[in-house]
C-alpha cells in the first residue's frame, strides 16, 4: 500500500465528490484528503471521480508518496489525466 494526498479545486462544491473521497481517504482539510490505499482502490477512486467531476473546469491532484524522500504526482484536469515528474525532497 502507498500513502496518498488528494486535493481539488472545483467550480462548484459538490457533496458527492466529498462522499467519494471519504470512502477511500481520510478528510484532512477543506479540499484535501490523505491516507493509505492499495493500487486497486486507487483505480476505483479515480473511476468514481471521473463520474462526478467536470473535466472542463475541475482540478484534482493525487500525490503518491513513494518513499521517505520521493513522490509522484497525478493530475486530473480539463479532460486529460497526466503524470507529473517524480520529485526528490
């Protein structure tokens, strides 16, 4: 299992987005969740997010903590899903 941070910026607040995130991660602050997830749960979370976001205007960022000093970033926005570069802290 890996540790994830997920944050979003939405044009309009939707309770359904909060409910989806709360099933998989722990609520941290206004639009931030965090917690451990298996790869299969991450796939399920992303599939459910795709159903409740408007890709033209909503922004969702999922950060995966890979070890103590490196993490990867995945962003869902404007109709495309991309992987950010791995960063060394």
